[in-house]
C-alpha cells in the first residue's frame, strides 16, 4: 500500500474507503456516489465495463461495485478480466431474481451481490461489511491449522500443503469460519453472518457457490469439507 503524504492513519482511513463504482445508469450512479461520499467513501464512477476493468487493475481502489448489465463489455466480462490479475473485493449489482447472473458472478470470484433496485443504505452496508473483514486488524499472530490447511488471519494468507491458496476476500472469510469451527457443523446462517456480514436470505445460494470454489482450489483437500444437507457444512479434523 502506497502512502501519499500527510498523517498515515488518516491516509489509511481514506484509502481503505476508496471505491470504484461501475454502472451505465448515469443518474443512479450520481445518486449512489452522492450518498456514499456523504457516508465517508471516496467514489470513482464509470459507466462501462472496459473502464471499470482498467481502473480496477490499477489497484488504487479497495472495493469495486460492478453492474452486470452495461453496454459493450458487461459486468461479468469485466469481473472475469479483473480476476485474472487481482483479488480486489467485488460486489455485483444484479437484476432482482436473476439467479443466473448472480451465480455466474460468484463463480467467477465476486465477493457478494446486491439485487437491483437497491437502496444506497443497503449497498453501503454490504461494502462496509466486506471492507471491515478485509482490513480489520487481527490480534492473533499464530496460524490456524486443520490437517494440511493453514490460514494466517492477520496476514490474510492461506495454504494447502505448503502451496498458497488464491482466495477471494469472501472465500478467505468462509474458510476461516469453518476452520475456527472445525469438527462441528456450521450452519449457512452462521457462515453468512460471520463471513459475509449479513443475514442469510431465503433461496440465497451464495454460501454454496463460495464453498464450491474453495473446494476446487483445495483440490483433494476439498473432500475435508462435508455438506450437511439442509443445514450447512462441516470441516472434518481427521
């Protein structure tokens, strides 16, 4: 993280709330930008996927909000480009009830989604939840270990068999919740509240998609995560 002069703590606070907002609805973008800036965020607004992907890859923003439906390069393709080189947290804005775009976005590495139409307050709450979990200092310095899965909460680093795991911020949070509760069943409700910072909505498949991605990245280690149908997940310790 680069410093730009001035008081370091003040600079860190400002950078930690630097947001990139991409939505082709100019009026909606202006309204969201005005609200978020009153709420303490610094917002850069663009209106197409090409600009969004280019700016996101400059790594000067701490979170990206991407609308799925944009002319030219849509939000899904912009997310795909971003995820080739960056783990910056991404929230997708999806049409309400459009499960296909929602699932595709999560599978490509989005951290969360907000269905449109949404209130600025709801979006800000989702953003704060993600930033808080990415940036809050952890007092512990010792890693968590379950078998050959090792996770360093303070450094936000995870490994499987001494190989780094390329996790999104939300995938890291989900894995951390399972590891802190290894040996017992953790409900989807518990995972959503602890890892996503929000209640589990009815028919919400976000946790399932994040767990599927974690399993894939763990390879044969993914077999340690058991699905308990209708309840949640269980990270076995043996």
